[in-house]
């Protein structure tokens, strides 16, 4: 029979496969020709009365554009996409031809935003996209492709603000502790294309946005700063944030000019009747596919949440407690005092973590109802955070896996009374974009035995963790067997975690 590791790998691959740009677009978009051609997007029809244009920005947009051009064929008149610096060369090197545009493509590619920061190249691309949008008529259709990383690739400050001035203001806010939501509100207010600006400029053309979400909860006005979604914020909100961080009195002249002449109220929702925003890929879709696969492999499968967020050490504790609960069920102790204690701990932890939409009581009931005869798979997704303290090499997924291994090892040491070897456990955490921190790994696999192996090799797990050096730790083992290495995937819907448990 296949090992748990092979099962976990195949679940991860199928989850990532389902949010690959090409299959995702082909599932969501069709073009019906004959007479008046129609663009069908997830069952909604948009007539192509005159010309079809395409623009896009984000880390996964190159692959999306290649697939879109194939679907649209000769109906596509012209396109412009802004993508990260060096991406065409990376994909070429990785042999991912299907993510690249064909020679003689009608889509112009502009690479910019080095290190995910707005730069003159990205500004040039944004200006080209703006010009295209402004020239559209009521009979045109603009297809907009959006993925994570789109924010840095679409910088167009409202004149007379200069890019440097906007950047400096954002950096000052960040250094004073402003949250990412607050930074985005200020950025949107000073931007021509964000916060619905692109959609407004494209009026009266029909705008259809296809969105690959890399944000928890898929909020349309946050993904890539919402260039085609009505912003729920006004200039008032922006001024409040600047006041909160004591920045109102030393703003650049240009920023003062723009803020004082901006309309006070956000644009009315009816101004967006020409826009349709459609999420075609997300963490939820990836998890649903992984669940289908796991059930096909014989696992009783539950999805915990697609919105896992919080510090890795807390999330590791959450997963360790869940694993203990399942194992207690397997050993016939599912209703004892120990299980009650673990349940209490879990409820307390989830209350503190405030994970959106997670109903733990319901989840635990479903878990209780699984019965001990089938192996269990628990899936989750989202994006954790790491407080960097050390100088090691790693990423949030590898660190999470290592923390789970350590937590399980400690729990087993404490429960010396529990019969060992009743449960085989595997935990996997990986980034769907194929990158985890500055390493070539996407994440890592672990099992409770890993820490025993490490101790025999004389490796101190705690020391690696306190130095944020999980990659170096996993690299010590035969053939990097514990590292998840996929290479760049060309997509990004945050991270995926899988817990596989079977009775032995």
C-alpha cells in the first residue's frame, strides 16, 4: 500500500493542479461563436458586440493570459499584462511552456515590481493599461485578469503625487505599526487604478474580471487592492489613519492637494453596473479537490477551514491537539477525561485565534461521528505568520511542520501510558506557489518519529526552531525526504495543510 507521504503528496499536487491557470480558466470561461459571439463566464453570458481587450496584473497572470488567449482566439484585439520581473525566464527554465505566451501573441508583457515593490517599469505598465482602458467604448468588452501580487504591479498615483512620495508615505505608516488593511486604504485613496479606479476608467465598456484569490475570505476590494471592485472606504478613512499615526502635518504637498480635492463619499455602487467580478480560483477550491482525492484513497475526510491564520507556534498547537484527539478515538479513548481535556484546550485556542468562519463545535461533532475503522484526513488552508528571531533559512510552512513534529513528540513523551504504535501520523504543510520563504522547498512533511530520528543524529530541534532554521534541519535527512519540493507552480492560493492518520 502507498505510504502516507505518497498520499499527502498526491493530495497536495491535485489541489495545486486544480488552481493552475489553464485548467482554472478553461473550467470558468468559454467562447461561443456564431452570429453574435458570447463570452460565457461560470454560466453568465456577455455579448462580444465589438472588440475584446485583455489586461492583467499579478504573479499568476502570465499563465492565465496564455490560457485566455487560447480560448479567445481571433476575438482578442489586444492585451497588456504586468507580471513580476524575471517570471518569463523562470518559467522557461522550469520547462513550463504552457504558462508562456505563444510567439506573435496579441498580448504585450511588461515585467516589473522587482522584489514585489512598485518601480518605474511597473509604473510604465500601469500607464499602458490605463491608456487602453480610457480608450474603450460602450460596445467593447474588457477582460481583466487578477492574481495576488497585483498591487505592486499596478502603481499609478493620482497626479501630482510621485511614486516615490507615495512609497515614502507607505513606509512611514508601516514603520509606525500600521496594519496591512490600513496601508491598503491609504494606497487606494492615492491611486488612480486601485479601489475600483480601473473599472471607472473603462466605463462604459463591459468589464469582466477573473480573479485568483490569495487573500483569506476572498474579499474583492482587497485582492490586488481591488482595481475593479467598489472600495468600501472614503477619503475620511484615509485621513483618520494618517491622523492616528501622526502623519497629517508632514504630508508632501502633492498628497495634501489630492486629499483636499477628492470626493468625500466613496463611489456609489450603481457606478459599477458595467462590472462583473468573478473568483475563479481560491484556497477553498483547492481544498475541495484535495478532499475529493482523499476520499478516493479511502480516507474519511474533513475540511477544518480555508482561513487559517495566526502565529505558527499557535497553529502548530492547534494541529497537535486535533491529531491527539483523532488518535485517542482510534485507541478507544475518544470519550475519556483525556479527550475532554484536549477538546477544552482546542475550544479555548480557537476562540483566541479568531479564525473567520470556523465552527469548531460542529467540526468536533463531525470528527466524533467518523468511527475508528477508516483512516482520517483533515485538510486546512490559509496563511500563517512567523515572528523572525533567528538568522536561519526556512519558511512558514517548514517551520509549522517542524513545530508540529516537536509538539507530537512531546505529547507522546508525556502520555507514556498510551499504547505506542496504535497510530501512524503524517503532517504536511506547503505553499501552493511552490515557494516557502527564501528556499527551493514549498513546505515539508513530518511525523512524530522525526524528532526521535533527529535526537539519534544529535540534532537539537529547539535550537533550529529558535534560529528559524527549519530548512537546514529538514535538509539533514536522507535525500531531503521530508522537504516538499515542487518547483514554481505558476499559481498562488496561499498554503495548504493535510493531516493523515491511520490505525496500525
